[in-house]
C-alpha cells in the first residue's frame, strides 16, 4: 500500500502518501468526472519543483483537460471523508486503507494565497485497482467548500 513520508513546505509540515505506488499513475474513472462524463482515463503525476501539488491529466478528449490536485493530508486539519455505501461498493473499498483521496485545487486570480480545495467533493482512488470516482462525501456537513489552503 502507500507509505507515508514526512515533508515540510514553508511553514506547513504535513504527511504525503506516495509510497509503493509510483507516479505517474494511470487512473480509470468508469463514470467519468462530475460534469465531464467522457473524462474516463487520467494520468496522475508530479512535476519537478511543484510538490506537494500534482497534475491530473485526462486523455482521449477533444481537448486535453488538466487539474491541479493535492492530497489533503496535513493541509486540512482533521479531514476524514466518509463514503456513502454505494460509492464504496462501486470502488470496491472495504476499509479506509484501501483508498487515497485527492482534492482539486482552484486558483483565483492566479494568487497562490487564494488556492482552495473542495472538501465535500474529493476524488477517491482505490489503491489496488486504480479505479477512481469523484464523490460527495457522506459527512459533507462537517466541511465547507471552498477551503482555503493554509488556513488553520
């Protein structure tokens, strides 16, 4: 499974899951992404000097679509998304260790200090099958969207 590595960026110390699954990874979205039903195959990759951010690049579309994503570990205090049973069944996730979570990052006015993530609609990936789905978490009422990165 994924190992955890401690890393520090600026004043923020957090844990990044990168372990035994090496990037780039080919992820499959059988149902597409929310609002993009044809976005079914994507590559998750890190680019030099851009960590902890990663790029999720969708292939096979009329025009390429790329999303800036981040693993929320350490950025969002006490973030513990819970799946609805149907989503867990579709992704064949039976325990929290079966999955890793990505959040799409939104930059407003290209100002890094305004970068936010959608905590209620993360992308959940099965670590074994690399099947992925953007979901609405069952405990969505406990989180707000957008969440500004760097907030305490």
